[in-house]
C-alpha cells in the first residue's frame, strides 16, 4: 500500500508542471487557424524545445473522425531557422488524441515556410 501511495504522489508531482503551463497566443494564419505556444520552454544554446498548438478554424475530416486541433512537440534551431517535430497530437471534436502520430522523432531539422505555423513559431520565439 505504501508503494502505491508513493507512486501516486510521484505521478502528481511530475504532472504538476504541465498543469501550471499556459498557452500564449502567437497569432493567426491567413486561413483563420489560431497558433499558440506553451509558456514553458527549454532553451539550450540556439535550440528551443516547446509545444505549439494549432486550433483549426475548419475541422479537417478524416476516415477516423474530424481533426479540430493539432499540437506538436518540437525543437527549433534559432540560428538556422529550422524545426524538428518530435511528436504530433491530433485532437478530434471530443478532445481525444486517438488520431495522434509520432512524426520525425526529433532527428532532422527541416526548413519551414514563413507562412506556416512552424514559421510563425520561429519568428516569434527566436
């Protein structure tokens, strides 16, 4: 019983920082999607690790449901103006992440168009 209580307390302590984080609005895209970033970021030299959120103005239908929000854990290389997506979470209209995917795994930095949500993140965070 003590180990259960100890592990429960540990899980609560580890979860607390994610609840303390808040979304900061970066701006909107021409298509009306609202782009936000978590206010907690890890910075190591030119590399920023964070999560961005893309609230879609129009749901994107898929064969498994409609996507209404996309969140991505990513790293930004500010000196090279590139992005490396780590994980992408696709939310349906019920708030479920069953459609989520593990993208590039944080290996490759790719150049993004300034007019994309990733381009907006580079512009605002670097």
